[in-house]
C-alpha cells in the first residue's frame, strides 16, 4: 500500500463529498486507501456518502472526540507507506498525490510535506508555509509588523512571506489541512498529540518531526483548494478560545525553558 488518506469529518457532508470525488480521481494511478473518521456528525454524513463511495472505510464515532484523536484512529487503521492527513473541506488536484510522493522519494531527508493552498476565491493561503511561533515571531505577528513588512525575512517570518509561493522550500510548520508524512517518521514521532482537541496539533507534530532530525517542506509543485473553516463554523462559538488554549499547550510543552512566559499569557 503506497498511501493512506485520513479525513476527519464533522457536519460537512457536501464538502466531504467533493473532497472524496477529487481524491478518487487523484488515486487513479496510486495504490491507496481512504479512511474517513466521522466525529458524531448530525447532518447525516455517513448515510449520504456510504453508497457513493463504497471504496472508502468509514469509521463512525458516537461522540466528537476531537481532531487529533480522530486522526489517530485513522492512523491506527492505516497501512500505507505514506500517510496523508486531509481536511474534508479541500479539493486536491489530479496530480497532488503522485507529485508529492515523488518529491518525498527524491528528498530522503524530508519527513513530511505540505502544498500550495488557495481559498475558495483563489487567493493564496499564507498558512501554507509557516515558522514556529517563537517569542519574536509571535511579537512581530501580534504587533502588526508582519503586515507592515510582508516581504521582510525578519518581520514576515510567521508566514515566511519572503519566500515565493511558487518555489519549494524547507519550512517549520505544515498545515493540518494537507499533511503528508512518511509512515516511518510517524512511527518515530507518534501521531497527533491528543491534548490538542482542535488547532495547534499540526504545529506540535511539525515540531516533533523537526526534533527527530527530519525536514518539513513546502512543495509548490501542486495546488489544492481549502475552503477554510467550514467544519468549525458549524461548531460552538468557543473556537477562538480553543485556538489560544491550543497555543498555550504548545508553548508550555515545548518552550517552557525558553523564556516563553509572555507567550503563555497571550
């Protein structure tokens, strides 16, 4: 098995349907399996999709276990040499899977890669390539200096805005919307940290991959659409609080000894 694709769904059956159609097409020349973990959706996602996608393994959770834990459920079932964590509100290109795996094959130091992402209006999503949220990087972002000097290698470090969106580059953080990793790397690092219910889990896993000596890459050789935030819009109104809680977990876990008290207070 070359590739296992893991998708966590929560009340976005129409987005997931389009995502699965794009995955099916992209898998036409790849030995792949698709695992969808449904986190107790109430929109009839499974009933709607089961007959249309008989090749997909659907796992039905009786409650919303969170993004990290659901992805790890899929990972426990996966058999692929490569593992792709993919958001349901994405549409991948026909060449996305093949090109990304070829890139990793050609770069043995690469532990994982992400891709160029556009939103539903065709605008580049800056979170396609990011740096770790260190003290100075976070200060530049929160103070507005990142917006004032977007082309600066120093002030634009949060989204690495000095790097071209059309060129491959070694980066720190991969987006959980499209996170392709070698299975052997995930065996070394473990999957997502389940302390992160939602948000921050991709930063944490990216950090642990780097700590193991592997490199994360932004791969510009394919482009996907990411209709950002569709799953979370249907949830509670506490997502901002959830985001900052996730950042607090990350800082306490990895930056406790690095003078990060100001970050923990954000």
